């Protein structure tokens, strides 16, 4: 019950404050700006690399797990290839997902690191926080710590002046290679 009150208070404060500028980032990775070479320089070679064609674009996915996962993480998945206004950029990070070990990112740690969320709620029994700067966090069943953290380019949400709040979008399947459009949904969590 305390956790529900905390999320409600965070949501109320978030709706009263303007959204932060810039994109969400972690570990030197910022979707839409960080290159494949910069990720390799920071984290080394991945445990696994896959290449696929998505919407007729060649994209790449790097998975870091086991001993190659960043400290405190079970796994990190980085997708490369994003459509920007000046064309497709195959070597730019489109989205990345962290799967932290339990207790690494508590609710308070997330708020301390990224500020108050734009929206918070519950999806399928799991607490969630959404940041328009491009972060979607899914917590464990008890809403004690982050289960997955999905980083994307900024995700401005449409505002309903009558309701006074932004809706919490439902997670969808993996993000296509284009930068998410305003009002688009975010991936729910880790991908294989």
C-alpha cells in the first residue's frame, strides 16, 4: 500500500512540473546520439550479435550477458539503426534495455537518477514509470526495484487539456528502426 501511495505522489508531482530537456541516458549511451563504436569502446564486444532487416533497413542487435554484462546488470540489449530526418543511420543506437540485478535500481534510485516520471502506473500487476525524455521502467511485483529499463529517444506524450494528464501508453512489441513518434508506445521489456 505504501508503494501505491508513493507512485501516486510521484505522479502528482510529475504532472505539476515541466518535463526535463534532453534524452534519458545510462552508462554513456544515449539513443539517437551514441554510435556503435562508442558502445564497443565503453563496453567491449557483445556476447551475441544479430543482424536483421526491419522495415527494409539493416539493423543490428548486441546482447551483453553473463561476464560481459555491465556491472550490476543481468543483461543489456542494444539495438542499432535509426531513421533520422536526414536519413537512416545504421550505426546509431535506436533503443537499449537494461535488466538490472535485484536491488540495483530501487524506485528512489530511479527518481534520484532521472527525476520525477511523466506518468506512473500499473500494467499487468507490475509498477511502471514513464519519462518523456525516453525511459520506461518496469518494476518487480512488489514495486521495490526495477526489473527492466528501456531507453529510447524522447517520447513526448499528447496532452488532453480536459483531463489535465498524459495517458500511460501500453507497451508493445519491439521498437521499429525509426525514432518513436509522439504518442507511440514503448517496448515493455527485454528482448531475446
